[in-house]
């Protein structure tokens, strides 16, 4: 292979990612961005979206500002870039003012920083506006760009202000928007909301997954059907089971373990250490099946998942496509299975109605949130606070489901924001000079040992910036309790010796505007009605997908994403049933002979006979047994077992 300059896109890909070639569609997008064109890139889940902005950003001088809505995803990407020797920073809810200030200063003066990840609500704070104007920005990347559109499935109002950010940047800075799921209406909305310039490109890869078999399995016993599916993918293979609630995830994982399948539950209610343990065990193939709420999966790249099973349908086809698409990223055959119960469609419609509480409930929840955070009228803008939904609902005597949906409405209208639970370790920066710190230690002997332990464990980097620390590690080193160490750190923070940010494990919430008096909250009721109509349309699409028995499932999904002319996939349950119906009826002679031979040797209960055959043969075996009984060739014994008719009878 000829030597390739690392300054070229392909050279950068090989140097930093170790891939020899781009995936289909990536190079075309990268070349458009390098030519200075705005670009909208639609790549399916697992299609390598991040490379499409990371490679051109490395090829251009300056820094790439990346807008992303999920803290966990931001942190994963920052860590991945750092592991590749690329400097990256992130600013999001939960960081202190000092940390944000320092990070932005580093991006102004630290010329080797290539990526700054920013949550959307931070974009147009005075602090960010002042700094970004002084940065050498080379590219603006908008991840999860469907959040821009109120016609999308995860609308985030702060995204609408990205166009204002563009106005602060030089005109020649291109913008790339990326998403895995967007209808034609959402695509047009993204282009308009981001003020794309003439000559922009829209790059759409087909949403088809040729080797992903979509199936909907009607059943009145979801546990039994789930077990059949998971056993059917073969021993040692990994899978994801999506549950609607935390309780369902826990119960299902426990039941699978009882059935001798190595499974574990994952949801936002677990402690951070336990979530990490569960995830790492699954990634290392120590746990075969992970049973999760939709808190799991974003940013997880395990290519060999053979099956993704949904115990219940998600609220939208966009969500289903993304979650199901986590199967078979290695390009081998995999299965996306939705289990459908008799009342599931009615349940979906009922949940859709609950998702839009009346304005008086929304205002009541807004007032409760102000009380919970102790935020006065006119205050609280962008000040993050820990938020526990269960405690919140209990404290203010709200139904948890009402509180959840009212908060979602407040998010969609741009008044508040909730972030996912992300483990944030404690951080410390020493504020004194080494000489002043020494004098403080001499004068305050009771704090000397802690300061020495900090420097011994975490080094002089503590003077340069915030460093992650472990209070429990310090406590072990000092042979003190963690509570005592935290108390001493808080004292040193108050004394101005250091800046201490305690660890955070809970989700965060914040007001995106100065807090209103709840009765005067300016809810846009026209948009409330539009949101209700959109939810009804999305629910109808899910019900149609789950209920159809005549149209290829992949065709139906692709039509939803504006690929109306896709051919049948040939591997979904509908296509396979059609193929089977077109085949000649099977010859049951061999099966009849097998069953007679088996039951002449050993009478068995019918269920024990069926258990000896693959699930796909259950119907044929049952029908043949019934036929042999009717013909008198098999008879039931008093204990219910079937045996062959003896010659004496």
C-alpha cells in the first residue's frame, strides 16, 4: 500500500482510527465539508456519523464546535478522541461556572484543542458568546440534528438558537448536521432552521439493513416467546431486550437467569457503579443478555449483537429504528423482534393521550419544580440542580406519570431542561500558588495531610486545571472516613484554597429562562395542539407497523423515512411467510414416521414431544400428532402420555 500523507482525509482516518477505507457515503460528505459547503448527513444507526465531522475538523486549522444533546454521548466522544491523542473538551449542565470559564479559555488560547462539545442550552450564554467570538472556529457540527425540528421525535427548543450562533462565526465556517432518523419534513426543517447557505448538500444513505430481519410476534405469553427467541439465536450470542419500565427490566432479567440465561438489568435507577459493571460485563460477553429501558444503548458500539427484542413497542418508529438498529452492526444476520400482546395497540393510544396533560397540570408542575429547586421568580436561569423524579412527585403529591409528561411539555416549550443521570466524579483545582499553599499548610496543620495527599495522588496538574479525584481514595490514603474528607474539602473550598466540585450521580434539571410566576407561564397552546396531533400520527404509524401481516416490515419502515420504492427485504417475518405460502405443501410422511418410531419406543406427553423439535416446527408436529390420534395410530394413556397403538388392541 502506498504511503499516504496524514494531512489527507484518508491518511487521518488511518492514523487516528486505524480503518483502511471510508464506509460508503463518508468520503463524499467529508469532501463537501472540506470544500466549505454546509451539509446534512443522514446515516443509519452505526453508520459512522462522527467520522464525517471529526476527520474534516482535523484536516482544517482551528477548532470544531460540536452541539450535542446528551451528556453521556458527549463524554464518550471526548474520551474516545483523547484516547486517539486528539485534545477535546466539553461544556454542559452540572459543571461549575469556574470549570466552564476555564474550559472556554483553554479553547481560546490552547491552540492544540480540536473539539469543543457543547450542550445546546449553553450556546448563547453571555459567557459562551464572548469566548466563541475569540476562538478560531473551523467547523460547526450539529449532532442528533432531528432535535431541531418540532416535527421530529425528540424536539429540543435550545437547538433553534444554533442559527444565532452561526451569526457570531465567520461566514466561511461550514455547518454539518447529522442524524440517523429524519423524515423529508424534518430534513427540510433542519436545513431551514440552520440557515444553510446556497450550494449545501444533503447526503442520504438508505435506511435499509439487508441482513437485519424484522419480526412482530403476536403472543399472550411474552416471557415464553422471549425465551424462544433468545434460545433461537444460539448459545453464547449476545442480545438486548428493551423493557418499558425499570420494574419490567428487573423482573425479566431475574426470570431469564432462572431459565439459565446469563442476563442482567440496566436502567437509570441503578447506582452509577452498578450501571458501569453491568455494561462492562455485557461488552466483555460475561453477561449474554442485557434487559434495559431506553436509558441503554446510546453511544454503545457492540457490533456482534444478534438480537434486539422489544417487550413493548416504543412510542415512535424513529425510536424503534434506532434501538432495533443496534443489532447486527458487524454486517452479519441479526434479528429485530417486537413482541405484540392483544391489548398493546390500545395501551399505546392511551399512553399517547397521557403524554399531553392539560395546561393547568403543566403550570402546577412548573410551580412545584420552582419550589423543589427553591428558585425565586425572575431567577434560576441555567442554574443546574440535582433532580430525582420519584422524590419530586412524592414531595408535591403528583402522579409520577403526570409529572414526567408535564416536564416533557415544559422541555418542548423551552422553559426547562432535564439531563440524563451521568456519573460525574468529584473535581478539584488548587487556586493558590505553591508558595501561598505552603504557607497555608504551615499555618493550618489540621489541613496539611489532606493537601499533601492531593498532591501525592493527583500531582501538580491540580494547579493547572480541574482534575477528577476520588474522595474514597483520599479517605483510604488518610485512614479517615469519606465524610470527614468531604467536610475538609468543603472547608478548603470556602477558604479559597481550592475549588471543589463534589461528585454527582443524579440527573440534573435547570430553567432555560428566568423563572416565571406559574399562572403567567406563556404556554403556546397552538404548539400544544400541534404536538398532540404529531403524537397521534406517530402512534398510528407504530400501530400499523405492529399490526400489518401483508407488507414487508422493512418496506414499511423505509416508506416512513421517505424511501417509498424499496424492494421487499426477503428476510422479515412477512416476507418469509409469503415465501412459505408460495411453496408446495410439505411432505409430512417423514415426520409421521419419526413420531411413530419415537412413541413406539417411549410414550411421552404431547408437550415433551413438541419440545424435541425447533420452535418453527411446533405447528407441524402438533397437527401431525392430532392426525395420528384421529387415525387411531396413536392413543392416550390414562396419565396423558401418547403411545403407539399395540397390535393386540
